[in-house]
């Protein structure tokens, strides 16, 4: 009887030890396969896996590309975990949706925050956090355009012509050099 008790205790300890060392690996989808999903499949994937940043990036960009109501982007991002909401590409899409909805100050705050987070990351980690050079450039251009709209007191809803002009001025190249006669 004593050896059965000892065997049960050793078996219990081994079970607890092994259970603590088991790693659960979550399968990661290839970004290219996520981009090929239909809109309905993409929405289902984001609803099922809210921490899947690749799927959320793709869904928000798809909503913007299809000119869906900007409120969809804002709602789907608001349901995501905080670390996913802080992703550079997700923040860029959300800021664009805020701007399209007429909330220029909210869009500016969101884009500025994302740009500051991206700038503070080491270069090795930037791409994984959705903060590659392209996203940082798009964020900087968006911030410049939004700041001009705030200065002019316009939004895409109140004055679409001046809002478009703000974007054009923000993306206009600056030439430094001698002035031609």
C-alpha cells in the first residue's frame, strides 16, 4: 500500500511538472494567405482571433479600399486587444477612418501617437510592430495634413476641397537648391 501512495505522489508531481512545461503553439497564418481571404472570411477570422494583427491590418485596409463606412474600421479596431490597437498599420487605418468621419483632432492624436511609438522602436522591431519605413512615412504625411486641417479649421466633411489641398501640400516635395532664374 505504501508504494502505491508513493507512486501516486510521484505521478502527480510529474504530471504537474510536465503540464507547466507544455508550450501551446498558436498557428500563424501567412500574410499572403490572409490577403486572399474573402471579406466575410476575414471578418470571421478577426472575430475568432482578435489578437491576430495580420488579419486586422488586412481587414481595416480592405474596408478603406472598398470605401466602406469609416465607422466599421473604428468599431472593429476598438474590439481588438490594446497591443493590437497600438500596431502602426492598424493605427494608420484607424486615423484615416477618423479623418473620413470628420474627427480631425482625434485622427491627429491617433496618428501622432502612432508616429511617436514607431519612432521609439529599434529598427529590428519596427517591421514586426507595423512600423516599417513606409508606414512611418504615411503617418508623417497624414500628421502634416491633419495639422494643416486643424490650423484651417476644416475637415473632409465640412470642406473637402481644402482637406484635399492639405493632403497635397503635406505630400508636396520640397526642393532645396539654388533658385532658377
